[in-house]
C-alpha cells in the first residue's frame, strides 16, 4: 500500500508539472499572437519533462516598448520547466514537512531544513523572477478564465515557504507554552498525589483528624482546576491553528493529564466520603454502647432491688418456721422427759 501511495503521489506531481507547462504555453501563445512575434516559435511536450523551443534566439525580434511591456527570453522553454520544477518542489516540501506539534526539537529541525531550502530557492529566484513577471503581465491578457485563475494560484505558491516557516516559528512559541503548562500540570499532580499518599499512611490518627486533613486537601484542589483549564485552552489553540500537522501527542498527553487530575480529585472525594461514613458508623456504635451500658446499670439496679426483696422474704419465712418448731418442741416436751427417766432407770 505504501508503494501504491508513493506511485499515486508521483503521478499527481507529474500531472501537475505538465499542467503548468501547458498553462505557460497557452499564455505565451496569447502573448505572441498579440505582439505578432511570428510563428517560428512552437512548443512540444515529449513525455512529461520539458518544453522545446524550435526557433533560435536570433529568430525572435526584440519587441519594442510600443509592442509589449516585456520580451520573450530565448531559453523560455528551459525557464518554464525550471519554474514548474520549482513549484512542484515547493508543494512537495510543504506537504511532506508535517511535524509533531509540541515537539520543539523536531519543529526546530524542520525549520532549519526549511531555511536551507528557502536559501536555495532564493538563490534560484532571480533566475525565475522574470518568468513570474511575464506570468503576471500575461494573465490579464489571457482569454481563458481558467488559465488566469491557475496562473494566479501558481504565482501565489512562491509565498508558501515563507508562510510555512512563519507558521512553524509560531508553532515553536505555542509548543513551548504548551510544554510549560504540561510541566505545571505534572508538578500539580505530583504534589497532590504525594499529599494523598501521606494521608493514606496516617491510618492510626484519630478519625476526626483524618477527616479534617482530607477536607483541607480537597479544598486546596480548587485552584488546580484553573491550571487544568488553561492547559486545555492551549491545546485547543494548537488543534485549531495546526490541525494539518500531527497533533496526536499534544492531544493524548493533555487528555491523559486531564483524566488523571479528575481521577485524583475523585479519589480524594471518595476517601472523604468513606472517612465520614466510617465516622458515622463509629458514632452509631458508640451510641449503641452507651445505651447498652445504661441498660446494664438499670438492670443491675433492678437485680439489687430484687435481691434485697428476696432476702427480706426469706428471712420472714425463716422466722415463721422457727416459731412453728418452738411450738412443736413445747408440745413434745413431757414425752421427751418421760423417756429420759425410763432410760435412766433401765441403765
């Protein structure tokens, strides 16, 4: 598939080059017809490479200012071919220089390469400048609106390198700003993750102190939302202004840090809810214990009262039994005395 894409891209570039050559051919023919330079100049297109100028430079009269504002160079075929190659080169460079937004090192390398390319193009520009002048003068004389539109677009292409270089330089500034926000966000995450870890290790502290410390931490997270929002705003700017470049890294990194921040806040909030629920459970258990102790005290008092009453009842019953035994002894006393006397007599 990769080879197919390369082949298609190369075919498109060749077709574009041929289109440029035909456009300049049509423009030149219009110009020649209007200035009556003669019919010895003709163009052919062998393959897709170049335009051939049949007549020699000596066959072409030099037009006077009355005839035309510009003259036709003898090597116009070569110049037009170079112009087509130059425009194709610009398009290839602009389309292939897709950079990773946020990667300042990569962007700087690309800017350096573009400066070299730009210097090379600027070195060649004087050679091609008069062709642009010719194109600008001929486009207003062309009868075909399509040709005029096409040559206007092709003349504007020369500014692509400067515009792209300026865009990359702006991208460096914005990427550095994004990187500063990334570092600030990561530092924010590290700070509060460490705070949460310390609180989680203090399980032996009183529950009320744990709740208070966690509540303070939860409140301190508020200003951090502003940092995350500013970070996201920088991302949106990168996506809007450099959407044609590779924005996956800045997008994924920003989304990851945003999600991590949300999860951190949720973890602290969940811990707060869990601690408060645990406190409510402890308080409920304490109330149950207090109620149980109160019941024990009441039960103990009741038992003591019942024990005293039981002792009084038992004592009363013992007194009655003693009186009954005394009476019975008094009734049986004569018989006991007689028995003792008999025994004494017998022995």
